[in-house]
C-alpha cells in the first residue's frame, strides 16, 4: 500500500520540493545561530536563497562528536519550552546523545513510520505486535506513533518476557511483528520450543531494524516464523525508525523518505560523494524537522544508494541494507572485513543455527578472530567448523578459528540489541571454553 502521493511523485517535482526545503532549512539554521550557523557562514553561505542540491557537497557536515560536545541541548533550533519529547541513545562507549522533538516533529515521525508500515503490508485493519523496547530508545515509540497514524491496532508489549509474548501472539493473532532481527530469532526459537510450527503462527510480516543483519539472517527468521522479514532503518538524530524501509515489492532495497530526509553517500575517508552503487557513508539532511534540524549529518553507517525504477511504484531513492559502520571494520592480520560479511557466510550454512558470536582476540600482536556459532542440530561439529573455516577463507581471504557449539551454548539477547562482537584485550575469555 502506498500511503502518500509524495512517495510516487516525479523526480523533477521532488527535486524542486527538496531545493525549496533546503533553502528554508539553511535560513532557519542561520537564524538559530550556534555551530551550524557558524560553519555555514565559514563556507560562504549567508542565506538559503539560490542554493540547489548541487551545492550540498560544498556545505559543511556534522558528526556525532558535535552532538556530544554540545550535549544536551546546544544544537536545538527552538526554545526548550517548545519541546514535546526527548529521545536518544547511549551511543558509543556509553556516551549519550539526546534529541529533542516538537509536536510537529512527533507528527512527522508518525507519518513516515506509517508510510513504512504501509509499504510492509500493514493496513488500518492490522494488529501490530510491537516488541521493540519503549523508552529513550526510539524503536518502540517510533513504531507506536506510526501504527496509530496508520490507524492500526498496536500491542505495546515492548521487549522481554518472551513467554508472555508467545502467549499474546497466540491469543491476539497479530499479523505484523516489529522487533530487532535477533529478537525475531529468539521468538521463533521460543515458538519451536513450545511445539508451535510456523504455519500455526498468525504473523505474516516482520519489520526488523536497530541492528545490522544479512539475507542469511532473513532466511532464518522467515523459516522460524513463517513470515516475510523486511528491513527498516533509522536513527534518533534524524527522527528514529522510519527514515527508510523495505517494502514487500522493493526487491530488497529500502526506500528513503527523501522528501523529508535527503541522503548522500560519502567516501568515509575524504567526505566526497561516491557514485550510486558504491558503498559510502550515509549522510542525511533533515529538511522539515524543527527541534534538531541537521545539515549533512554523517551517520557512520555504510550502504549503497540506487535510483533505478522500483517495482513497487515508488520513485524515492533506495538504499541497501547497512553493510557495516565506518568504525566497526575489523583488521585481522592485514585483512579488512566487516562483521556483516562474516555473518553472511556463517548463517548461509544450513548446519548452523542463527546464533553466533565473534571474538576479536587482541592480547598478542597476532590478532586472532574466533567465530563461535551454534549447530542447528545434533551431529559431529568438527566437519561443520572445517567447512566454515574454508568458506570464510575462500570468500573473504580471512583465516579464522571457528568453533561450532551445541545448541543453546551462546547467550541470548531478550532485551536490547544483540551483542555479536566481543573484544578480548585482557582478562578472562568472553565465552567459556575459549583459550
């Protein structure tokens, strides 16, 4: 379902709209003063008049360090009395980011989330089982705003208490599941343990985000729950979930709500734009946000952009799923690799369950990567470990220490985001049995 005609407007009409909104944004930032105004003036920009999208590469960028340095309200473009809510996250190493929202920002959030849910197949007749966490984290309330804007029924169950969630899904028969991909796996395992097969579960589609995940993980989720598993993208600095979302017919790409959020892909090292189809750092401009409007905010997330016609009829630019973050690339004995690339190899093996942990052992000069995965069933794990080690070397050029463990050996994440990478620098091993 296409909820908003803006999703199918012509490219020329959207470009004209974006340029009008860019000019208004720049004028608002200049009027608000502060860091972004200073950087605009330093770049020779004293007004929004005359700016076009082609001027974006010469305009200044902003990063998470800037939000940290001006924590908590130093980048607001409105008076604090106009705030209706704040959200945020702990950020890297526990450093907080706080994002303010006006009432208009909350309405915008609800609208783009409703677009996303509609593209995933939800309708006003849907019941949405929302297992994202509620609180400062934007996942739970973002979906909630979108479900209510769409007119659907929302079950605000939040994260955790999995047995209760299994019961609620059984009793209330929702058709849409929203949660992290790792928790979707956890739920699927709980249903299987209860003797409930995928064909007995009412759910028909899942909208999963907040963690990087791969097509191999998608296959596992769909097999466990009998659903279509779709990706959603967002971050609190831009609005929260709903910045971009995959649709039932978008062939695996995520449509960016680019009438509100302009996206660029930049070379992580130089900051220069990269051609469509190449991996770049997603950089967003928030045309219509009021409380915390951001010009060219560098997210650290790496993905590709695509502007070819979409089979679902939407004309907005599309992004690939996130392939990694600028700062999470692993360097193992001279080989550069992202955790998502390892996940794609590990979970593609049918003998492996959808649970794994990467341990980066840096206690000596010869960095070691230990790939720990659970077996999908009984049997000798040694051939599986050998096969995985060979496939990782063949596809990624990376020699790893692969451990295939018994089902249930790895810790599960019931609340919050899954921990897929642990760094072992000193002390005891992060997982029993490692040496």
